[in-house]
């Protein structure tokens, strides 16, 4: 097909980041942007030529100037925007979570599948070189059958009492550590290991926030006997940047991976991967694949290029569809239900 005519809705930090990345794709033309801030729209009109600037997302979606959109607004606005896009026959990439309610996620998934529209959720860990390599190791049985795992995420997002404001201070709007950060740790588990069959032992803790949880821990159980835990804390000042970690223990060894390196312990050497018995360390500089344009990390470019490639027909489907996003929402719903049941029993 000819160039993808793209609109970006929400020109905050992520919107601007995505603008700079996708603008480098040779098959994409950014035709329009939208934001509710008069200051932002004024600056865009002044400094960016050749694009339409809208204050209302509905005008952008109905403008007939786009056949795809990037949705970078707060989560509570995702559903009506994406629903309208489906009704107008427009492909959609949406920042996570693509909605906060399971039945809305189910509706959007079915709408896009029914109309054969390309769709993607911004769970960027799936595009990180270290996690991609970890998936390869697991698929090829490097550490054997998985027995236990631990998926964690840390950041210093909230560091004092009632610091959170705006949408991040309301779970209904997609705020709190579960929607904002645990969703990444959950999707990483779903991607590497599979969606859990049962959730148990959930604990939600407020450290500084008064209306949402700041830390969450939960146990994931599987019908085949394996199990694991997640732990997320967005009040940890020992982390300068958001950090994802996963530790996976199998019958032949274990893997410890984050966004920057992989540590592997093997009971026996593996000639295929040139890994010795005992500890091995692979850094992202040892395994990364170049991307055409770099901002924040290779994974941010890789995910948007993946979206563009599905629209142009280079690929059939992205690595993280609405269906994958729905699975995360289902796990999150089970986490909240489990916590509520635990609270009632206590």
C-alpha cells in the first residue's frame, strides 16, 4: 500500500516520543495530531508545519486524513477513542493499558478482529532485545521445564505523601501501581511463560498514596504445576528509572533477565549457544539488533515499526495485539478480585 497516513492523539511525553520515532519510518506520513491543551496545540501549530492540529480527537478520527492512529492519552480516554477508530475503519496503536475494564477490552478486540483492522498495545518489553532472547532460550528448552519464576518492576514515581495527582491518583482513570506498572510485569509473564490459570495471595499496599496502591504482590498458579510471583513498587528511590526484572527457574538451570542483560546458570554446558556450565552473562550490547532510529531504547522504535509493518502488509500481526492486552486486563481483574476476597476473609 501507499504511505500510512497517521494521526497521534495525546501529545504529552509519550506522544512526542512516538512522534519522533514513527516520523522516521519511510512508509509513514504523520498527517495530524490532537491534544486538549491549548498551550501544546499552539506550539505544534507554530513549530511543526505540514500537519493538521486538532483539540478534539473526534475531529481527527473523522477527518478522513488518517488510516491509522497512535493513542497516547491517559487510560480513561482510550476506550472511546479506539471504539470510534474501529467504527471509522482506522487501525490503532494504543499505550497500555488499552482500557481499564475487561468487557471494554473484549468489545474492542472483537471490533478490530471483525473489521480486520490492525491493532497493538504498547507493552514495550516484548520488543526488548534481552527479553526477546530470553523467550528464544525458553522456547528452545535451555533451562528445561519451568518450575518457578518471579517478575518484578520498580521505579521512583511516587516518593512523598499524596504526590500523585491527575489520572495517576485514580484507579478508575488507570492510575495506581497495578495499571501503571504491574501491567508491564504481567504482560512479560504472559509473553515468556503464559497467562496464569489462577491468582492467589494478592497484597496491595499504599505507601504514600491515599487513593491508590503503591505496591502489589501476587502469586500466579498454573494447572501444569508451575507457579510464580510478581512484585511491583513505584516508591523505590533506589531506582532512578523504571526497571523490569524476571527470574525463571527450570530443571536445567535458571535465567535472570532485565532490560540490559541476561544472566544464565546452567547445570550443563550448551554448545548451541556457546554457554558454559555454571554462570554466563550476556549484555544487551552482545545481542542487540540495530533499529533505524533510536529514542529511549531499541524497543520503542521496534514496537512502532512493528505496527507500521502490519498495516503495510509486511507482517500479518504485531507482537502485542489487543488480544494480548485483553489477557493482561483479565489477570489484573483477577488480582483485584483476589485482594478483595482476602480483605473480606480477614
